[in-house]
C-alpha cells in the first residue's frame, strides 16, 4: 500500500473517532449514558487503528524506511492529535455529566 493511502487511513480513522466522541458527548448531555459509553468504545477502536498505523510508520522509520513528511502527513498527524484530545475531554465531560444525574 502506498504512503498516501496509509496516511488517508490515519485521517479517516482519526476524523471518525473525533466525530464519534462528539456524538457520545451529545448522547450523555441528553442523559443517554449507555449509548454514550457505546459510542466512546467505538471511538476508542477507531483511534486504536490510527495509533497502530502511526506506530508502524514510526517503527519503519526507526528501521531505516524513512517517509517524506509532506503536508498530507502533517494533516494526518493533526487529525490524530485533535481526535485524541477531543476523546480525552469527552470522556471527562461524560463522567461529570454522569455524576450530575
């Protein structure tokens, strides 16, 4: 698989994880905590896939298979870090909402 396809997998998985975490937060805000937990579990699986791709790329680079860092790669990393931040904050906010109910 070429690098562009690998990087696009990072973008798609990360973007989907972020969107799913936001959807989970909205479900929690409505008091539907069971659905919120299901959605966060889905988001966790999506981000895990992205993290596995990133880890493989890092290992490849450490083994001498360097990848050119272009705008697409930077964009993918932005998506991944943004998704991770949104997920962390969503988890915390869902816990706060659970305690308020």
